[in-house]
C-alpha cells in the first residue's frame, strides 16, 4: 500500500476486532503480528477477494482461503501457518465484516419435513468457539507426549490427499483397468489413506519426551506411531480427536415451528457454501 496515495482515506476501514481462540500461540515465527491490545482488526472483503472465491481451483487448493484471510486480516502474514483451531473464528469474522452478523439459512424438520427460514447471529458463534487445551500432555510409562494443533497447511494437504484417494477408490471398480491391476491400485490407495491418517496424527504431536531424549522431528514421530503398541496408538489418536472436537463449532439447537420437534443442525464454514449464500 502506498502511504502517499491521496485516496487512502477512502480505503476500507476495520469493521470489527477479534481475539484469537489460540491467543496467538502455535503460529510459526513471522506468520502473525499480534497487536498490543491482543485484538486483530478485520476488514470487509474487497471485490477482488470475492472474485478469488469464485475460482473453483483456488478454493480446492486452499489458496483462496489463505489470500482472503491475509487480505481482510492483514496482521496475519502467512495464512498457511494458522493453527486449525483459529480458522473458523477468522472466517466467521470476515463474513461479519463483509455482510453483517446475521446469516440466513434454511432448515428442514427431520420429524415433519417442514421447511423454515432461520437467522443465525454469527456473533454468538464467535463467542462460542473455544481453543483446545494443548498444555495437557499424555503420560505413558516413562514417556510423555505433547500435542499441538495442525496448521492450515497440514489440514489442507491432508484433506486434499484424502479426497484424491477416496475418489480413486470410488471410480476404480467401474473403470476399464484389468482386475489384477485394480487390486494393486486399490490396496495402494487404501495404504495411502492409512499413511495420511498416521501422518496427520504425527503432525499433531509437538514432542515426545523420554528419560533419554526430547524428540520433535516429524520423521521420527511418524515412524514411532507406525511401530508403537496398538493400545498406545489408540490413546494418542483418541486424545487428538478429543482436542479437535473441543475446537469444533457446536451444532445449533432448533425447534420446529410447525410440530415443536427439537433437533440439532450443524453449520459448516467451508468457503464455498458459507460465502456463496451471502451474495
Ligand atoms: Zn416439525
């Protein structure tokens, strides 16, 4: 931005200020400039940001999300480094800054199929998002295991690889490939999915402390997960799932206006559906 531009006063101004659930912890060095107040200014999307979303390729590889977050929340210098627990907060804040805090959505009662239009106040969503407690370690014999959140880069890479392998598993049975080759390809895809799962668990481990060493190298941790006791593996996996659930948005509790049936509906913030409905 050119500080001498006489039109500067007409540029967009911060619409809201937000606190990060992570409080800025677990950001790689240089990826976040935390203001002294601890509150980050959030700007509305520009026309260019809106166009960025409508590029399906950019959405799929996560680049659109990164670009728009960096544009609307300039204190975030590298969107790929954002810890996963902060992503929802940032997206909700950008939506509030751009389109206001009310979000309309349709809901269908699972009991009587009655459809109704609802409005969600996104400020209550912001207030309800909590950061998981990563300070609690897992003790196992003489070993201690420390956890950390996935970065947006980890999250996006894993989702993309899972998606590609699952697509392969779906199309392969009907393809013209000879059966013997199908089996090889299927088992390769299944093995790949297992590998991705293990490596995303490894990426969630900050360090393993033994009486002899403090290990934080991703490669060593990955190998350890592939070779450790099944019971220990399951405990690590369950703890990581528990941490993930803590940061997820709670489903909305709704009551049908027609038959009073009470039910829950989850809201998703994936870029395509979350922002498309606003325009
Ligand atoms: Zn109903």
